[in-house]
C-alpha cells in the first residue's frame, strides 16, 4: 500500500539523504513518472534548504571551471553537418585510468565517442573517431550521428588473421549477456548498430567491446575470443 | 555580492546557452556548492569531479529552473546534494584513516545549528529542530549536511537501523507539522 504518508516520508528521506543506493535509484527513477512524488521532493527541498546555510563555503580549485568549460566545449563541437576528427591518442591516457575501473572487461583500451542524450539540437551532429590501441593494432573508424544515436563502425587497418572476424558487442547489466552489434571486418560494408533500439541510459552506460571471433562471428552468439578493444561512451566533453 | 535576483537573471541567460552568464553563475555559487559536496564526500578529488558534473547539469537544466518554485541557490544545492549523495551511497571510499590527505575538510567552530539560525527560513527551521529531542535534531543535521547514511547513524547512536529509520521518519513528520505546509 502506498499512501500519501509513505510518499511524503520517502520524499523526506530522499532529500535528507538517508536512503541507501537502491532506494535512491528507485526514487530518482520514480520521480520522473510520479508527479506527486516529485512535488513532495520539491517541497522537502524547500523545507530543509535553510540547512545549506549550515555548511561552510569552500572555494574550489581554480582548475575546476576550465574543466567544466572544456566539457561544455566538447558538447558544442561540430557545427551543423560537419565532422570532427578527435585527436584521441592524447585522450587515451586520461581515459585509461577511468577505464580500468569502469570496464567490465580487461581494459585494453578505450575509445569512445560522445553521444549527448539531451544535446541542444543545432543541426545533425556527427562525431568521428579512430579506435586504435597503438600503431601496430587494428584500427576502426567510428562515426556517431548524435541526433539519431546511430553509430557506424568500419575497419580501416584492421584485417583480422585468416579465418577470424572482429565482432562488436554492447555489454550492460540490464541486457544480461553481451549483445552482438555485428561483424566489423568489411571496409566496404560498415556496421550500423541500431543503438536507437536500446534505451538512452543503456547506450550511455554500456561497455562496448570488439573481440576476435571465428570467421563470420561467434557461433554461439556469445563473445568467445580475445578482446581487441573495450570502452565506454563518454559525453564528448569528457575527452 | 550577487543577489538571488541576479542569479535568477543569470540562470535565464544560461538557459539560452550564454556562456558568460554561466561563468558568472559559477563564480557566484561554486564555493557554496563545493562546500556542500565536499562536506558529504570528504575527498577533494571526488568532490572536484562531482562539482564539474553538477555544473554541466546546471548548464543543461537551467531552462527547467523555476524561480517561483525555489531560490536559485536551493535549486542548485539540490542538484549538488543529489549528485554527491548518489556518489557516496554507491560506494563509500576506503577508510579515511588510510588517506589523511583527504581529511583536509575545514573544521568549523560554530556549530551547524547556530549557523542555521541566520535568516528568516533558518530561524523557522532551527526553531522547529529545537522542538525535537536533541539527538533527533542532531541526526537530521548530520544526515543532511554530512551525508550520514542510516547505517552510519545506527552505529553512531548505537541503535538498530530500523529504529533509526523510524526516528528519522517521525522527526521529518514533526518538522513538517511545525513548519506548516
């Protein structure tokens, strides 16, 4: 039974901050579709706002504002219809640290393209990146149409050994097993994973991996071979 | 000194993607928000990262801000607290004793409650808090300002978690009744 008191108590504790991680996540999701809960949260925010005065202000390091502005710049790259080549190598080292924690697979490398969920929509935005661990490794050209949430992956210098194929996977807890997004070997036939079929939050938080599989792709439908790349999508501003 | 009205006007410009206004909002509010997230997270490295995310969110959502619903600083503080609490609940960082360098959160002589006394709303709230049992009032302040979880409060007060939950809900209901509406 959910009654008004429960909603109000839950909203109060949400604002107070005492819910555990699971309860917080559930309330965060519910408030988007339950106006009564959302309104109760806003009222509690007002009731307790004076407590913010109890916390002393602390000047943040001077480096923070430039970092924020860089993130905003990242979102704003690529004027209408143009493509931006990102210098990814420079960014890989920074990403690696995060990836080590983030990646469910061995974080060999990661390269990611920003897809911004609620981007202000100028015209169609395309981002382009080359996925490559180092000069000797296979490379894949990835483009993302931000508006349509469509990613295109095409091998550039990524010939797998004879009898093998590179296969792209999307990996997320909510999907259960890794889901194949297709074989990415044929330079003439780019794979266009329909990311639109996945929920935006899943697209954002999934790990993407390319594995080396038997020719034609994993026979079982699950990844079997070594991971060539894996990484997550980041907002473009995070590069 | 930037007044709430100034910040309202700046946020309206931020909603139209005005970067200069955004930088002004940052300069006027970042010490407040950084204080809030640092108080909850205790680690400057994590607080720096969270603060960045908070301002990116403010940039994205400035259009949703409704000055009739909340003061601009309360609206931004709610974004900052939610982000910091999500972070701290997801994973408590390793024991702080292992990282003395992260304990450099400024200590304050004034007690939190005394500082709340300032301002109209603050007086009302601290009046109502003072009508609760002293430890219940302290519990509310520790949860809100320091980000203590039910488990941590249970440890601190030597009570089962369910008792803490009951006390918190009861304290909230009393505060609501006292504050009206």
